[in-house]
C-alpha cells in the first residue's frame, strides 16, 4: 500500500511567504511572513531584472535587407576569436555591442536571411549572464527560422528553471470535479456558451466584432442562398454569399435581438465580411472580395451610417495606402479611431500572412502607408485576426508561428510598451485547443471572448460550419492581468524543490485561473489582475494540500515551505480519549466522528485504521482486550454511519504498549487512554488525487467545517439505536455534572466511575489472580 506520514500533532505545515532561498530555522516552518515588495529569488534573477531588454527594430522596411560588409566581417572575426581564447569576456562584450547595433538595423529580409545572427546574439548574452536577453534573441531566431534548422537545446536549457507548465485541459476538468466535491460552495464559471438562435443559423456564422460598448455585435454569415443558380448547388461554398449581419443587446433583458442583414449598400453581389465599427459608432470598416474594381483579391472598405436617414452609405475603398495587389482583410480599428490593424499576404512580409497597421491624420483624414507591425508579432508562418484592446494597449491575434502553440492557430496577446511590442503570450489551454482558434472579439472589460467554433472542422476553414460562442476570459488571458505572481515550492526539511499543481481562484469575481504544474525546479508563475483577493491551492502527491488567501498588490515572488511525507508511515488524523476502565465514548466525540465520516466521503482515496490504546493500570492482557474494544466501537460506528465498504475502516488494539507519555501521573494516564485515527492512501484507488489541507486533519476541538444539519437523516438508524445513543449521552453528561459539582479528586472520581459504569467481565486468569479489570 502507498502510505504517507506525519508525526503525531507535530507537523509544521504552512504556506510561508518568505524571502526567496531563506530556509526557515528548525521549528519555524509554520510561520507566515508576508512580503508585499517583490522578492527576488537569486543573483541571476537580479541580473535578469536589470539588463533584460526587449529587442527593438526601428528601421524595418518591406523587402529591405541591411548589410554592412565591414561590420559583418568584424562580427564573424570576433566570434571566431572568442571561441579560441581562454579569456573571452572582453571579446564577448565587444561582440554583444556589435550584434546589438547590427541587428537593430535589420529590415524584413534580414529575418529570412540572417536569423543566425539573432541566434548568435542570444548565445553571447547567454555567456554574459543576461538570461532574459538571451531568451528573447533565441526565441526571435526560432520564430523566423523557416527551415527549423536551429537546435532547441540552448533555449530549452535557459527556459527550464522558469518554464511555465499549463495543466493539460483534460486533467484540469478532472481536477475541477474533485475540487467541486471538496469545496462545493465555489463552482468554476468557465463554461463555453453557444450564442442564441437569434444570432446563429444553420449555416456558417463567424468573424464576430463586439463594439466596446458591448451593445452591438457584427458578424459574417453565409445564410443567404437566395441568389443561387443550379450549378451553385454542386459547391455552395463557392458562391458570393458572405454578408454582414448585426444584433443589438436589449439593455433591460440582456438578450440579443434577431440578427439582421446590414443594408444592400454594404452587402453587395460580392463577398463582404470581417467588419468592425469605429468608436464614433457610424464608421464601418469591412472587407469586400472579388470586386472587379478592387486592388487585390480582397480589399478593405469603409461605409458611414447616417442617423438622420437610418441608412448606410458612402462606401469607399481605402485605397492603395492600405490595400495591395494581394489579399488584405480582417480590419480592426483601435479605440482612438486613428490606428487601423489588418492582415495581408503581400510581398515583403515575414511569413505567409502578416499583421500590418496604418494611422489616419486627423486634419486631412488621409491614411499613412501601411507598415508591417514587426518581427515580435509576425513570424515566418501566419498571423491573422488582430484585435486591439484599449486596456493596457493590448493586441490579441492568432498565429501558427509563435512558440508554445497548442494547436494550429492559437490566440496570443502582446502589450504595446511605448516604442515596441512585448513578447506575445499564449492565452493558454482554456482558450486554445489542438484545433484552430481565430475570428474572435473581446468585450469592453476584457472579461468575455466571443469566437467562431466548428464541430466539424476541415482543413479549408471556408468550408467549416462555424457557430458563434461566448466564453469567460480566463484570468491570464485578460488585458488587465499584468501583476506577476511567482513562487517556489520547497521541502522545509531537506531544501529540495517539490513538484505539484497550483490552482488559483479570484474570490472577488469567482473566476477560476487555469491551473499550472510546478516545474522540476519547483517554480510556478501566473499573470493576475492586481489588487484582488485570491485563494491558492497547492496540490501534490506527497504533501498535504496547501490553501492560502492573499491580496495581490503588485508583482510578488514568494517561497512556499512545506514538509513532504516520510515513506511507509501513515498520517495521524485525530486522537480521542476515554475514561478509565471504559470502552464507552464520551458524548463530546460524536461531532468529531461525524466529521471523520464526511472526510472519508470527501476523500475516497484514503483508508482509515482505528488504533486503541490504554494506560498501564491493570493487567496487560486486560488492557489489550479493552483497547481492541475501544477501536472496534469507533470503527463500527464510522462504518455504519458512512455505509463504507468492508475493509475500508479497520480496528487494532495495542493495549498499554504504545504510551504517549510515562504512566506516572493521572494526567499522563489520561493522555494514554486514547484512540488514534491513521490514514493511508488506498493503492487500489484509481481516481484523481486532491489531498486534504492541514486544517482538515488537525482540527483539535474546533471542527474546520460546520456540521451538516441534514447529515444524520441520511443514515437510516433504527429508533432504538438512536434512543440508546441519546440515553448514553444523557448519562455521561449527568456523571460529568455530578463530578463537577462535587469537585472530587481524580483518584476518587475514577473509583466512583468504576462503580457506576458497567464493569468489563474479568477473564478466568484475572478471577484466579484476583486482579482488576484494567484502565
């Protein structure tokens, strides 16, 4: 049997927020020292925080390749010298400066032809100790490595200590079911909800756009087949029936109105789709394809709404500053109304399809020439469906080329840092699956995402029967999740790093944060909304579940110290005392026994052994028999009360052989007259593990949960059994009151109890020897 261990009432198991790498002194592992400031884990972390910089490429121009023959030769020469010398540090610093200056001048073609210099820059920073900088340049090189020629080992080695490991989605949902059983008061809210029939049809509905006011939803649909010709029925997806529809939210009921087709001024005999509405509420940006007068296969247009007539008009192609001879689509207007993001597969980009942007002059109304958004966002593969959110200037987009993908197209986010984009982050497995995620929009608060999903996906997305869905944004996917919570899990005795799983619950909104695995270096990391109250669960297979509530105020790093179990020893769950010479239970123990029943129902992975013990008064044989009776009485009650299977609860009497303290005083003898409960993992259990918290095990006189008022009625006891139990309680309470009034000495009280209580019949040997009946 797999077993776990703790010492009796001596385990110091706590969630301790301590300065990193400060191991608690012996006997102090249970203290909780909360540091509100950022706690840096090591010297390496200090270096990373001080010198790690985001790469910057201000001179990007489509199709340009920067090349300086002299500077390039100098880089190659220093690199060769550095490999040959015993003291490469001065050369490395010079080489780092040269590489930063050279790569800073890169044009788009450099990322296709000279990505090896990015890898070299990462290697130099790696040797100089700039870990963050090294990871940035390594990742850039991998993102633009078209032939996958660069090995992963250096990047993997650097990322390992702080690698983020999301829990696989199937394990996550299993874990939620376990948590639902353990903590039924809080339910996860992450539920994928299909939009109502007022929006979805029997035909493809996709490319949603929700106005930041959350009042208007615009989307593309292929539901109109009124103009089909007989030959179109051979391939209905080949006809021009992509049109724009809209639905308005009823602010009283919150329901969406019946979707209506936008006017024929916008929807034409060609294909229209992928629209967005400007902040002014009257300017529509949309894509029109297969237009004879267009610049390419698809172009971006605008239309204006006239409130006085209730009609759309003034449809215009945005012109050659925006549109190209290629495919231009999926416009998204920023909240300022001046910056337009879109997607194009024009020549001169980084990959197949790239994200571009253009800005509009307020006075003239003219758009600047479109620019590529750059190599931090665009990769050697495909980036599509940009969505710029006003909170923290956050760009969301889908990509097949970024590292850490779960499927084909995953959704990422990146914040604008004033003069450059930060490295994009994957939204995680609650949003991204092993399929394709694109065509999405986000509400104004950043708490809901609406996206297209198909239950019968095919390679060609045009032929998928999309429907629109809504899903609560996971915490880390939100644009306001900018506070970093980092932690390390350490064994408080050995100092070794421990593995496990971390789950976080936002207590203010009830939002479940997608759980993560603690990696091999004992590290975990989350991006959370600042100034919120959270509950952390730290789970593992060899330590009790840790539970802690905290208020996050800024970036925080802490170390969790816990004590892992010793091998082949059980957990001591609780201890109950008996009167001398009695196998009867005190009335005060019934709530504890009922709690243990509930505990075993909540944690089916445990078996329970009930151990009976006595003091040393009386004969050893009699004490052994009495201890067994005490253990049997408890085990029988628990089994009947919980209707547990045979063998899950066992009883064993040890007599006087295992005293807690010497039997030299009445107080010590009282402590030794006891029953202990020991838990062990059932090696036949095949479900998911969620081990209990310290509070659930070592509750003393205060139960960690309130008693269930309906609990007793769930067990069908006969009236006579209930009456017998009640009579025993009344008799014991009367005895206790009598002795309290008399204030008798302990020895006299013990003698009176022996006379009042039913005596245990002596054995034949005891009768012959004239001995007593035991403690």
